[in-house]
């Protein structure tokens, strides 16, 4: 879930016209709102004040949109209502990423993370659990604790034989998903159908259009929504962007590139703090990474092997605030001392999250179907991106996914209104800049892109770059975007 002095003089252009601040005539809000349960309202670092205002509801939608009157599933929705009706513009639908992450508490998390008051005044901020996730028809793959503890990254493959061995585990998980009690949802748990659910939410709220703020995988979800429903989007903000193919094999392999884009920030951090004993230059810290990875591949320390070491280092470089915990983990492993609390994190409650991720990414896109293709990819990426290429390019359950697909992937293009603002960190490990640039190209005239010279995953409102944050706030509140793509320079303290 996260650097320029602004080019502050950049010209600003109006990107969207105002829409009514109340639902259009004949389209009343049909939702029934009530208090959220403590679990529904939960959100990272949420303050108690906004959580008290969060309301929850549900909406029935078709499992299969080709059969709209057939089986229905229930989508869980939340609302942080504007307290300034005179300033309310409409609804801001949000998604924190994933796939497989609950979004019910996200409005609270945004409010607690200093989402500007003028944005909170302008919109009812809407959260929801995407289909298959959390309280919205949750899916399962009956993953064992051992399978969950392995996480989403395949073991680091040093050889072609390592890939072949991993294929058995990947096939087993795919078979568990395909034979689970929720297997009937496999072909319908897709980004395109989640986007259709979003439009049903808009309709139920009585809104002629919806604005959107989505990060990470949520960038692709927003891109799909505004492609399928170009006339129903108002102000669309895509943060930390996947490429136009979404979470496909290219995106998975790009995690290794993102790691290497981001790692120099950590190397500089650790080198400047000799008390960690990881090296006094970035080069020495980098060498320590490879030394520890090799040592843990040969013999795990305190339950941590090389793959888990790489994966946790990668995951915690999503935020500058986590760099001390990375350094402490390395130090403990290097000296065979007790690991910091929460290392590795518990995966006991992650079954639905991991299963929903498989359902979506394996159904959305075409993945390599043979061991040989993955062996080739690993051979290339292990040399190109040695820190994590041997994991990110290796084989996973999508290689053995059932063939049934109800529609081809959505093709993101430039047809539709010019109402998309993309915002992106230059050194994002999870969604590297290279993929964002491809999405920007695909959108053409529809999008404007703001890049921030900072590292980490997530720009708005969590990042510290005021140039980038101000550009998003201005767009959401006034409809103004930079007249052209904007590069925000590093700011003091970043």
C-alpha cells in the first residue's frame, strides 16, 4: 500500500466541466446506509474521528454481466460523506490496489493520511470491496498456511531446474483454485467485471458521473473503467501506474526492475548510518545484499531463506518510513540475532487476499503456459535484474489456470474525454516508471502525467512531494490539470 521544486509556473488548463452537486433528476440514491462494523471501518493508521462517520451498505450485482438477471452477488460499499453539502460535487470512488485488498476502510485511511479538507468537502468518498475480496463474495483457493507463508513470489530460480521444480507447486495451487467451493466465480472475477460493478455503484448512488482515485492495481482498474464507460467518468486520478496490460506477466517481471530502480535509495540510507554495520558506501551495502541473499539461499537463518529475504526487502522499500526496519532485519540476519517484531509478518489471515489476487490476475491476462517459456524469462531477468529477477520471472499458478475466459483483456486506448490525471514516483518498486510511461502513451490525449522525483509506492496523499500532491488536489477540486506533462523535482527532506 508509498523531487523538484515544482515547475510551479506551469500553465494550468481546465480539464472537466462542473456537474450537478446533487443526483440528476430521476436517479435518486437507492442505497441504504448504516453504521459500519468495527472490522469494516478498520483502516491502517485511521484516526477515530473519520471512522465514526463511515457508513456501510451493500449492492447486488450480476455475477455474469452477460446474464444480468441470473445469479447475483453482493458488493460491500462504504461512504465518508461530505459534511459541506453546499460544496459537494459528487462521489469519489476509491481503490487502494491489490488485487485482493479490501477497500471498505480506505476512505478512513485517506482522511487519516491528510486527504485535503477541500477534497473531503467536495465529495462523498466511497470505498468498496471488489468482487471476490473481503465482504464482497469472497473467493478461496483453500491455501495452506505453508502456501500462504511462501507469499506471492516464486522461490528464486538459479537454474532451469529450479523453475521446473516450482512448476509442481504452481500447478497444485491452480488446481486448488479450480476445484474450490468458489470455483464458479473463476471466469467472472476480473478487472472488467469489477469496473462494471463500479458503474452499478454509480447508478445506485444516483450520480450521473463518478470521480475516481485508485493506486497501484487500482490504476489499472480505473483505466479499465474509463475505457469501458468513457462518458461516465468525471475526474479520474491514477496513482502508481501499471502498464496498459494491467497486472500481467510484464508487470510481474517488472517488479525486479522496480526493485533495482528503488534500491539505491536504501543503499544511500544504510551507508549514511554506519551503526547498522551494512557498509559505509552504497556499493558496500549493495554487496551486502548479495552476500546475505547467497548465504540465506544456502542456509536459512531463523526461518528466513533467500527468497523471503529478497521479498521482504522489496516489500518494505515501498515506503521511506520502513527503511530502518529493513536495515534492522539485515543486521539481525547478518549476526544471527532475533529478528525485529513482525518479521516475517503473519500470513494466517491472508488466504482470501492471495486467492482473490490469483483469480483476478490469472483471468485478466494471458500468461506463459509452459515451463520452457518461464525458464527463458528467468534466464534473461536473472542477468538483467539479479536482485530479484530469478523470482519475479519464474512460474506461477497462472501458467496452469483453466482456459475458460468469457472475454479478452480490455484494450486501453485514447478514445474518450481528456479527464485522466496520472501521478507517479520516479523510483517506484511496485509499479515502475517504465510501465507508467507505456500507459501514458496508450492514453494519448486523454491523460496528463505528473512525475515526482522521489522513491516509494504511492504518491497521493501519502507522499511528501507538494508539487505532485498539489496537482492532484487542484484537479479533484477545480478540474484543472497541468497543461502538459509535469516533472516535479525533489524537495528538501525527500
